[in-house]
């Protein structure tokens, strides 16, 4: 099996370092921590189609990061891209917004069970920040309960004290609890009567460098009642999970109703926009908050979103992705066992996390992932992974073959392993 090289990638990265801080910044950059070792990974893509992307060296990858989630139907999906091309005949970013905005808002309200209205921005972090502002406007309170290890973007309030650029005032009103610990949430509510505006969390816990955890039985139902009884807005960050679990929203999947729901990744199959959905009770608060951006109401992404959501509903995208994810991960686990590796899978199969459990150092896991990537299965070592609807049984079969060879290489490199 061919092992990739990245000569052109490295040449371009050296160029990038001269004109861009860190060359590639943020979550796509090699310093982010998921690309370990960096030598195993391409830095720049050339093109993409369906479940694949090709790097600048011509290497093809079956992509299980899916652009960190936005690729939900398959790259360059014809239905979505044709809708965008049609809209561009009439305009995109204009002084008065296109009526496509209304059409997409109606579709979101019709699709997401809890939604009575929809508000649009560009990034997931835009709408998580707006959700907090709405909660504070509605309640007149300033404190927020967050889950330790949860990720809600990169605004100052989402980061930790001690991170570069973050000062005490940025996080002074954050209260932190452990995931699945209802008693901690209840205690904070009792200790801060009338002060908590919002409880925000992802529908299930999917931090980096850590097994994903589903909610315990009745966890969300108890949180829902606690928030209702104490006038606290319950905001769910469905930026990653949204439409990979349930077209009606991940709160619906877990059997409760959120007050606010944040969507982004899978909205438009890569066309850039985000959405905050809310209940009628919070409409006036949302209307009162001044929050906008230069490109937030551009029409082309709304056209993409309409085509994307309709197609996901028509084909039952969440069901397809969960079934494909289960087939993929079941096979990976069995292949690992054949070589004495305990590959642990956590989370939901359409957006799973994996690690070699009989390796506390994580080094064997990183080595195995690296060997997979060098042969064309693009995983990251310490981040949840994504399925898209374009992934075929042949792609899964090839991924299993790649994983088999990668496990064989790691085993051969460590004769001390039994």
C-alpha cells in the first residue's frame, strides 16, 4: 500500500509562515494538537469531491474530519452547489437582504422541533455568544453555567483564564460543572439564587483528548426542570452534532426541549453561515439585542442551506450517517483486536471519538492514526470524527484495509507488545 509524501505541502507551509501567523492558524493548524505527529498530515488541499479531498501533492484522502463537520452530504454536492449558482444569478450580499433568508428561516422552524424563530450569523461562535446575550437580556442576570471541557468557540468568555489574551473579567461570570453531574448544577443554582442567566452545554459531551460521554438517564430532563423552575435559559450548542443525530434537533433526540439551539456545521454543506433557533418566550429578548455582521445575511449560503436541509430530510441523513458510522467503527474495533489493540469508540457513530485504550501514553494511538493518514484515511488523533452521507461501503472497506495495515505496522514497530 502506497505511503504518501508531502513535499509540496511543506514548501507551501514554509511560504505561509512568512506571511501568516503560524502558517495555518486556529483549529486547522498543525499546532492545534490534533495533528500528531505533524509529519503524517497534509497542510493544504487542492480539491474535494464527495467523501474525499486531495492535497497539493495529489494524495487522496477519505476524509473523516469532514472540514471539522460542515461536509455532511459530500463535498461539492451537486444539489447544494446548483442552488448556490442559481442564487448568484440574482445576487448574494446586497443592501437589502434576499427573501431567501425568510425561506430558510421558515424551513428551520418547520424542521427543528423547539424552534419558533431563527436568527443568522456566520460562525458557530457567533451564535453561542448571541445565545448568552439573549439569555442575559431576557433574565437581567449575568452568570452562566458551563460544562468543564466544553467547547463553544473562541470568544474570550469561552476560553480559560491564563490563555493568552484572556483577562479575569472575560470569564468572571462563568460557573463550571462536570458533565453528567446534575447535583453540581443544582448546587450552583442554589448557591447563586436569581443570578444565573443561562446553562449552556453540548447535547452530549465531546471534548478533545477525552472519551465522549452520552447523557445519563434523565439528566437532561432534570436539567430542563431545574432551569424552568429557576428562570434559567437552557441553551444547547448543537454546532457539531446538529443534523447528525436528528433533523429535529439533538434536544429532540435526547427527549427534552431547549430554549435556544445553536447550529452551524451541517447547515449548508460547507457554505458559511450559522443559526440560533429560539422559543417564542425569547423572541422579544432576541429582537432587543444589537448583533450583526457584514456578510451575515448574504443570500448564497441560505440557498445552500435550503437545498442541504431538504436533501438531508429527504434521504434521512442522520440515519444514513449513524448506520455508516456503526459499520465503520465496528470494523475498526475488530481489526484492532486482531492485533491486540483495544480500540475504544465513544459518542454517537455519526460523530464518534476513538482511542487505543490499552495505551495510557496515547503514543501508540497517535502512531496508528499517523499510519492511517499516510495511506489515505484522514483521521485526527484527539478530536471527535465525522461521517458524511457520500461515504460508500467501498470507502469503508478501503478504510478497514488501511487500518489493518496501519495496525500491522505499529505492531511490528513494537515487538514488546503481546
